[in-house]
C-alpha cells in the first residue's frame, strides 16, 4: 500500500458555511506546519496534543489564503489510522480550492475516490463489509437503507461471519486433530454431531439469503410498473403518489404514450414507479410502441399495479392484462369507485388471486390500504429493523450462497459415509468464502473496484 500523504476536499464543492479539506499520511503534520500560522505566529501544530482544534490561518509563504480552524489527529486513533489533519475553511468555491491547492503545493497528492476508507480497511481499522457500508450510508436513498447500512458499519455482518467461521473452524480443527492422532482422538459418532452443526449453520445462512431480497428492495426500492387500459387512472395515481402533476392527465384515452419514472418515498417504502402507456389493441404506430414498452416493463418489474376503471365493463383488453400478470407479483387497483360502478371486487376475484384495492384516486381514497398491502406483500407487514441486518450487497449474497453450497456438500459426504478428510475440504471452502465478505484473501483488483464507487474525500 502506498503510504504517501493524500488530501481531498471532503465536503461538497459549493457555496456553504464551511468546507473541510482532509489530509492523511506520514507527512500530514509537516505539511500543516508549513502552511499554518496561529494568531501569535508562534505555534507549531506538530507539537500540539492529538485530537485538538486550533484557530489560525492558512498561508502560502507570507500571504494569507484563509482564516481557518485546524483539527490534528495522530495515528492510530484516526479514521485511516494515519496522522490526519482536517482544515475547516470558509465554504466558498474559490477559497476552498485555494486552500486545497496550497495543501497540494506543500507535499500532499490528490486522493483517489474512497482512498481514505481504503486506507482504513488496509490498515485494519474496519473490514471490507464495513467499508462497503460507508459507501452505502453516503448513497442511502431512504431511512431504512440508512439504518441497515449503519448496522453493517457497526459490525453486525462482521459478527455474523466471525461466529460462523469460528464454529466451522472448530469442526475442521477437531477432524484434523483426530486424523493426525487417531489413538487419542476418536471420530466415532462425530458424523451426527457434525451434521447437526452444519444444519444449524445452513439454516442461518439460508435465512440471510432469503431476506436478502428484502435487503435489495430496501436499498434500491421496489421497481413498480403501473399498467392498465387507457384512461383507467394510471397517471392520476402516479401524480397522487408523487404529490405533484408529473404526468399529463386528460379525459382523452391514450394520452400517455411513453413511460414516466419517479422515485417515491411512500411512507417509508421506496418505490421506483414507472407509469406506462395504456394497454389495448391499437393500429396507431406510436401508441403500439408505447404498449410494447409497457409490456416489457411489466415483465421486469418487482411489483405490478394494475389499475382498472370500475365505471366501465371488463373487455378483452382486461382479460389479456389479467393473463399477463397471472404469475407476477401484482395487485389490482379498482379505481373510480366514486362513480357509478360497472364492476365490483367480487367480479374481479372470480378472475384472479391477486389482492384487490378499491380506490378513488380523484377523491384521495384507498391510499392507506394500498400502502398496507405493499408492506404485506414485501415485508410481511413489518419493515422495522431493531437489530436485524439485511444483506443488500450482491458480493455478500454470492459468497453466502457459495458457503451454503459447500456446507451442503459436507452433509452429502456424511450421508454417503465418505472419509472425514472430504469434510474438511468443503468446510475449509465455506470458511474461506465467508472470509472474503469481510475482506480476507480478496484480490487487489476487487478491492480497487469496490473503492472506486466511493466519492472523493471519503
């Protein structure tokens, strides 16, 4: 690992109250000594106590660049476990750049994206899952995603991995010791004991993998397609969910020709909603393209909200849409219940097993039921966290799956009464792939790829 001294603007580069320029590395203190002047001009920050903050000026030769507050933090009790300086300067773009350029001029180099966190990982302050949690916190789109990332940063995944690996390692050690010293350590009856251990570990990993789908939804939102015939109220529903007139709504059927996407925080549930063109048989070339696009989006969606106009009779287009969503995760909105209705919930229940919500988007009726139904469909009614952790990272999910596969191989070997050294091979594989989640034996290219996702200054 390079141990040169790096610097970056840690705050957003825009006009603000303050900006923070962060410096980390062996030469941090010597650099700040060269560019910092106290009010009395007789203070060297390298002589001051760690974790203290100092008023003064950043200077280039004798010219004052800005009035600042400077924090000094000596290794190892810092984010990177290196000597670290943070300069709080005025938040203007020009002055921030000027202070930053002065830091670079006196010996620091520009940090790469995520390099501070990468150093925290490489210096052993955090593991790789915690480093990834830092990135997730920065990019969190909702409160639930933020809470999950904070739990991960606190080491919840690390604890889960460590516990699983310790138990696997104990079994490996016992098998190896017995094979090395069969006169004093017997493996008689150990197969049953090992099988019980493995089944318990498989159950725990299976649960994490099972819940990872919810984790992905919490992190990225539910990809939701609103479909239905023209003039059923799809765009009105989108506008109501967004809280503003995002889609054009008229009484003319077929007004919506293309898709419109919005990210909606629906009382804590993140929905990536796509309003689509009305689905019907048509000879209009442009409308036909819109219908084809709507069908494609519906096919890829996590959730389909099928909006029906309850004031009109069902027709062949409805029958086709019901067939389209037959094996999909979908709910039906029976809209316009404020008008004289031609179809009822009972009529629809005869044709589908999907849940049905009666609504009047125009009169703002039924939104509570819609929210509760989505919660029930995706979170079994609950999306509170307590101390639970959801796996949101594809890399983690893949590693857990590989570990599960290896443990299940051990069970098969036990059932086939294979020699005990076969167990050790698959147990060790499970141990190693779990270790990759927290950063053990991961390739440099993978580490670099992960930290490239970070922003500058973090």
